[in-house]
C-alpha cells in the first residue's frame, strides 16, 4: 500500500490527532492543577479585541468581550475565519488559552474526519534563515511525531494541518520580524488557510512588524480586584488577600494569574514585593522536604536544594542560549561544554568508547573464528587505535559523513535493510519516555548490523569477482565486520556513544546528575518543570529566566564546520587501517612455522609490518615471514606453510661460516647468530649473495640438539617483517 492511499492518510491523521490530544491534555492538567491546594479551576479572563494589531482596521477598533467568552467562539467568528492572534502580558494565560483552543479543535476533529488536525508548534525552534515556513512545519512534524516529510508536505498542501504557533516572542526581535514576514507570506498564498499565533504584547509592540494577514488580535486582560478576592477566598486565603489589598506592589503582581497562583503556596505571612522574591519563596516551598509526600520518597528527598537549583540553572542558561523552551534529554549538545579541556576530554572519551566497544565486538567475533586470544588482541588494539583517531581527529574535522567511499556496497546494503522497514516511517511515534531517541538508536545500532554482516560477507566475494582483487574467506569476514560496524555507527551507534561520553563529562563536572531523567522527573513533580512524554520545559518562561539569573550564556554556534570530503577521507582511512591491522596481527600456528624460538615461537601472537616491505631494503637481524617457492620446496620446506626466520646476509655481500662463526665480506660478524647451534653441514661454506636475494637463518629443535637451518629467499617471497610480540604477556615486546 503506497503513501498516497487515502485510507492510510486518514489512519495516520487519526494517530496524529490522538498524539496531539494526549499532549494537550497532559499540559493543561499540569498547568491548571496545584496539587497541595486542589486548584481545579483557573481564572477566566475577559478578552479585549484589538483588531488593528492584526492589520484589520475596523470600527470600533477596541471593545470588551464578556468574561465567559470562550476562545473557540472568537476563533470561529465569521470575520476571524480561523486567523487569530492571542496577546497578553507575561503570566496572563496565553499558553493556557492556546491549549484550551487546541482542546476544543481536537474535539471537533474527533467527530469529523475532514476537519483539520490542530498541532502546537514552538516558534523558538525556527532558527534557520534558509528554511521556509512550510519547510519548518514539515521538519517539526518529523522531529516531534516522526512523520515522513512527504506525508506532512501533502497534508500542508491539502490543508489537513492547523498550525497553532506559540512563543513568537521567544525568537528575539530580529528573528521575530523575519518570522512574521514568513507567516504573512504563507497566509497570503492561500486565503483559506487558518492559523493561530501566541505572543507577549510588549514584544509584539516593540517588533513593529505586524501579522497583517491575521483577521483579529485579542488581548487577555488582567482580572479585576473583585475576581482576585473571590478567587483567593474560595481557597481560604483571606490573609493573603488582605496583604495584596493593602500593598500596591503585591496587587500589581497579583493581577497576573501566574503570579497569583504562585503566591498561594509561597505566601508565609510576609509581603512579596517583586518577581524575584516570589520565585525564591515558591522554589523554597516546593523543595522543602516537609512538603514532600513521604510515600513518593520513602528514603528521603533524593536531591538537595542547592544541587537542584544548580542543575536547573545550568539547564535554563543553555536553553536560553539556544533560544529554546523545550528540552529533550537526547538533545544535549557538545557545545554545552565550555572550557577547552572539557571538549578535549569529550573527544578523547568519545573516541575511546567507540574504539573499545567496536574493538571488543570485532575481537570477540574474530576470536570465535581465528582463536579467542588472537581475536581479543586484534579487537582491543584496533579499538584503541580507532579510539584515538576518532577522539583526536574525528571531531576536529567535523561530524562523520557516510556514504560516498563505500558507494555501491553500502547503497545495496542500506537499500536492502531500510527497504524492509520503510513502512515504519509512516507511523506516528511520539517521545513518551525520557531519552527515547538515544535508547532507540542503541537498539538499532545493535540489531541492524546482525542483518548487515551476512550481506556484507556475501557482497564482498561478488566485488572480488568484479574487480579481480583476491580475498580469502578470512578477509571477507574481517571486511564484513568492518562494514557492519560502519553501518552500526550510521544507524545510531554514533549518537548513543556521543551521548554517553557527553553525559559522563557533564556529570564529572557536576553540571548534571548522573541519572538525569530521574532528576528531571523529580523537578516536574515539584512543579518546577513541566513534563510531556519525554519532553521537559520550565512550567513558565518567567521561571526559566529566573533560574538564568545574571549568568546568561552567549548564543551557541556550531562548534565545527562540517567538511564532507574530510569525512570521506576519514572513512577510507579507518577501513584501510582495519584491513592493515587484520593482516598484520596473527598467531603463530597452523599456516605459520617459526624456526626462531624463543624469539618467535608457536602460539605467539605477533604484529607485522606489511606496508613497507614493497619498497624498503631489509636489514640484517630483521625477522621476516616468507612463502615457499618450488626451489625451497625441493629442499624440504613445506609449500603449504609460511616460514619465520631471521635475515643474516644481504644482497651483494659475501657470506660464509668458519669454525662456528659468521663472516660477512671476510669480516667476523659481531652478533652471535650461531650460539650453541650445530653447524657441521655449513662450515666452510662460502656464498656470493646475488641482487634481490637474502640469506636467512633459523634453528631446528629436536630432543637431542638444536641444528642450523640456512637458506636464501628472494625479496618477492618476503610477506612481512615481524616487529612486535603481543602474546603471551610475559614475552610482550619488540622482536629483535
């Protein structure tokens, strides 16, 4: 069934409507309830129409609406036609009014499949000048509800979505003007489009540019003294009303519904003369252990007041620097790290975690195939090397961008894997739990490689046939593992490893608690934050600004400019490094025979130089591995084994053994290569070494004696130079 199916479109729209309904109900319930005082009502504010603010000159321009007027009634007026601007002072109830409107529209849409689905969008997330207003709406639907962009684009074209825009004032005046211009253009393109915008009156007035395509602006008026008095008396707060009535400063605060509701729990008999004092008293009351339900905290309050304020202040400052009101745990960014040392530590930890995790996986799988010790050593060394590369280089040159170098291979694999799960993209998926995105990334990075690995192993032989490059089955498996790990990074591994490293640094710096989700939930229970699924926001923007204090962070910029070509080079380098390492680390058994005990002996794991042998000249004393040609096979060497021996004679030299000593060009060789060896078969032998030929020496050990093995090999027979012994631990070190 395709994306254009009307039945599927209606089903997805129904799921979206349900998700929006759940979000609106939870936010309204949280905003309208004061648990300790069982506040189940909210001040009904009269609305004053200000048509001229929306560019709609009319007579009279300003008139009063009855207090019982519902916002849906205003929205549905014929002259408004669904284009409404809601204005008010901070704390006057603008967001609640918008949520109540959304609730009414949801009820209408629930009984009418042709009705538009109202969706609340936070304008504070619109940051890119290159992103048009419709593009931003589509991106938000993708980010919040995981709706495929093609689907949401069609919805906008067919006017199935009714945007309710909150937080115009959060953009700052320059971006506020740009947003107003974009909204006006969007509405002007189709006169039947409906839209609602919420903004603070002062910021809207100062911005000067008006939403002239809206048909009406409504200003939420403050409650009258009599309404405030009756409201407080209904909760037995006569003493609070007496203080308010006798103090002009308190009365000015009380005329804002937000502050009036905060006064109820914060009031302790003393005057509250400003916002700062009000917020401090409210926060102290919410964090007072005596006000906690012991059933929720049987082991006591989990966080002290000092740390709670510290962590909330850090969160508030970073949200302000990003011009955001909503916080997602998985959206913590690396630029939250301010000192250079923190960022360097993050890069190193990120790289090392990546390297060690994938190195261990590679090592364990390789171990099952090639031997446990060998596999683990290969995996750990690969992991540590990759970790240092990723840590020191990866973030310096930008985020890793995948795809080009792997070309057809990754294209085919991705097509097969993601083609199987294409249908999932059309499902509505909201963030119902904290850190849901990272948890899903972790699952994908583990599950998808299990399907990718066999595909990679099968595709590589086909590549060999097409290119003529010869690989044996061990190389197929090794490269298959590498490609599966790259796909793992691409499908979520990079996200959760980066998140883990970032959380670790912030925790070590005491900027966040380790169990951040538990802390955020605690702050939401104390009504300092508002939780909607996996999203958090301060229960009011004024409280966020209070926590910011006077230590606002500068606006964040992108930490590093992305360079996709450097990313491609890095991918190529990582794959090449893995190929080199997988061909450089081998155990000495099965197909390798060593005649150099105890320098290199059976069951050792060695590291070899397989790069420079193509151009370098070998030196006397180098330990080499070589293959057997027909001439050596006739001398008794096994043609199915590679031999490990030591170079003693170089091209162009004269080599001879006299009286148990080696002579080169007639000079006694100072290094004693023949100590305790039987050399009866070779004494007095004199050899003129031709070009490209090396004399190699080893010893054959029997129960009776150790005897000399001497032969010559051509340079083209040399496979590598063994430079390091990795196993066993007690013999770890350089081979010489």
